C-alpha cells in the first residue's frame, strides 16, 4: 500500500539513498539537496518519503504558498503558488504508479490548505517528464522558471 510519511531519523538514510536512473540525474536534484532546501525554506517546503508498505520507493517535496518568481527575476508577492517542487522515484521503482500517487497526494494537500491549482516545472525535451505531467492533466502555462517549462493542474 502506498503512502507518504515525514522524513524522520528512522527513514532519513533510506530517503537520501533514493536515486533516479542515471540518465535522469540531470533532470532532478538529489534528495539531500531537497532536504537542505526544506530546512532553509521551513514551512514553505513539504518534504515526504513515498512508501510502498515500509519500503521507501521515492521522495517528493512540495512548495506551499511561495511568491512566484519567473525567469526575469521578477517576483509577484501577491501571486502565491503551491505545487510539486521535486519528485524522485527510485530507479527500480519507476513505472509502477508511484509518481502518479505522489502528484495526487500533493494535490490533496494543496486542496486541504484551500488551494485550487498545482504547479510543477520540468526540463523541456524528449528525455524530460513532460509527457508524464501532461498525461496527468497538467497544461503548459507558457512561463519558464530556472529555464524549465511550467505546468499547472486545475484542482477545482
């Protein structure tokens, strides 16, 4: 059974051991970097391990109510967004529904907090996750951030 859990002392080593396929390493930061960012961003970050039973199969980190900044460096303090910041599914665990489950759980958390949109960004190109996100119902916004395409999923 799939579920999310907070990163704890007990599962920390398993969390940071999550590694995507070697050909995907340029697409997503390692879990250790995400946990460092979660420490710095505090309540704006929502890091979780993805468990299948008691086995860690992935990691996700959501961002919650962060002031949007586009590639021009312009921040809009009244444009607060929530979404999926990182999604790392372990190499041997991909194509088993764990990524879809992770997105659904982030959507549920955003809804629980009163949000109605889930944002995500990805590296464009054939080797990136664009097809995955579009299959889940995300649509391109036409924006970029950090050189990445931005997608949004309506949660209403």
